[in-house]
C-alpha cells in the first residue's frame, strides 16, 4: 500500500494475510492498530511512522524500516515496538518522538538518529535484546537499556552507538544491579571531552569520548570501548 491512515475503528493484521508493505507513510490519529499472527502481523515501511493517538498493540511482531531515503518516527504518542529492525541502503531513521522496543532491536543497515528529548529505550532487560551494529548501522545519539533488578555477574550488554558517521561501540561486561532495576543511558561523541590530563598522562584525545549515566541501582561492571582507529602502544582508554 502507498499510505496508511488510521483515524478510527480497528485495523487488525492477522495471520491469514501477508505482511503489510507500506511504500509511503503510516499515520495513526485514533482507533486501534493491532499486529497479530505469525506472518500477517509484520509491517515493512519505507516512509514515516507517525502516531498522534489511538491504541497500538505490537503483539511481539516486527516493524522494519527499509526505505531508501530519510525516515522518521514521530507524533504526539510514544510507540512501543515489539521487534524493531533497521534495514536501509541509504538514509537514516530519525526519532522525532521517543520510542521503546519491547523485544529486540536489530540494526542491519542504516543509522538511527536520537536525542536527549527523543530517545530510544530498550525495555527488554535481556542481554541479547540488541542485535547488530557497525559503521553503517548504529545509534547516532543516546540509547537507553533497561536492566533487571538483582542482576548478577555473567552477562554482556552492547550499546551500538556512534557519532558523525563513526562507530564507537560501548559494552558493559558482567554488570550487576541491586533491588531497583537500573536504566543505563550511553552516548558517544566525536569531540573533545574538555578534560585535563592527570598525573602520568601527557595528553588527552580530542577526537572522541563516551558518556554513561544510570538511574536505579547499578552496582558494578566493566566497560569495553572501541574507537575507529587502534591505540598506540603508549595509549590507554
């Protein structure tokens, strides 16, 4: 279909039909949009996704952004995606409204632009809730991942983030958490952090840095960082 406008009533994607392929925009201002089934519940969209009202039920189905140009996720209502896949040959997906992913985010190809006010949150607390990531498929901006309460050592959580076309993945290894489930926000920057070299350090990089913050009870873990070019023998992170 070219464009989809849901203004009222109910649109139920059931398993007796093929996945909905939207070559244009999908706009919901009211009514109920319900994804269901094993095949018919999926949506492939090449335009913009806008929700200004109504009820959207993802039913753990996949929405894939596969347009060849710029695409947006916006509207006045937050979308809770089940499985969200970014698979674009050109262009980026820009969040003009915060969105959540309840099951799995898959970054196959294409950049996702987020901001402090329009942020992408992975509500699935499993370590494997984010898949993919690379130089042409990452989050350009902040990414939030929810962690389970009382998490013990033994897992790895990836944050496939980057900035300005460069990929700066951030990984938490063996994170632990207390009784209040933490949410951790990570963003990479291709700029000067503005810090001052400490004792025994001759200079600081002016080309990239990372920012990580959390709410809840994050109690510990190790951080792995990657930059586009390798470090010299006397360089450290």
